């Protein structure tokens, strides 16, 4: 009984609140038009569109209070992994396979590289297989032999590589290698 009364009061309160929020704008609009000293003038409509080149010539002396940069000061290196889409994989004695890392820094000539592969939640670092990983001159085409661990239960591995320039800009590339036991 007490719970029913509480629910009824809550329901009435909600309905009353909704009605007030719907009726209030109409009541406020009606009361402001009754006052004689306040006159409302409609605002002029101003269309904003693209600026034609000849209009822009007249405003050439306008300066902005901030500097507009058209290009970022440091571009990230580009990196690509090229390799087979499928690898024959024997879980007892896996054979290494070859991939090619291509890296280039558009605004510099040196990058740092790393390489790893993921199997599910496990990450295996292969950075040592790259050879020299720091201060590598670009453009770079580097052949890397990838040696997988034995007894991988998944049918794929995710190869990931990062290229970072000395200023800190970095990029990432990845490829999925399918592991097949008989043929690709």
C-alpha cells in the first residue's frame, strides 16, 4: 500500500515535470510580447559562402593573431612489410621465412626500427633479427629472416614493425601471415 502511493506520487511528479517543460516556452513567449517598451527587430540574414579569389585580394592586409601551418613540422616515417601471405609451418620444427622491411623518412634520413610478431596475446620480439636497428639511413630495403617458435596453436601470426625518426614521429606497419601445415 505504502509502495503504491510512493509510485503514484513519483509518476505524478514526472508527468507534472514533463508538462511544465513543454508548456513553459509558450508561457514565456506570451509574457514577453505583452510588454510595450520592448520591440524586437528581426536579425538580418547573412549568408556565408566560399570566398572568390578577387574578393580575397582586397583583404590581403588582414593578418591573423596566430600562425597557420600548412604542413606538420615533423612527418612520420613510412614503413612497409612485404612477405608471403602464407607460410608452410611444421609445429615441431618450423622453417624460417623471409620478409622485406621498407622504410623511408620524408623529412629526414635516419630511422630506428623494431619488429615483433603476435600470436593471440603473446608478443615475440624479433628486433635482433633486423641487425642494425638504430640510426638506419633511409630509404631502406632490409631483408629479414623470421624464425617462428614451435608449437604455435593459431593458424596465423601478426607481424608488426615500427619506424621512429630522431624527432619522435613514428609509424607502424603490420601483416598477417597464414600458417599452413600442408600447402598454401
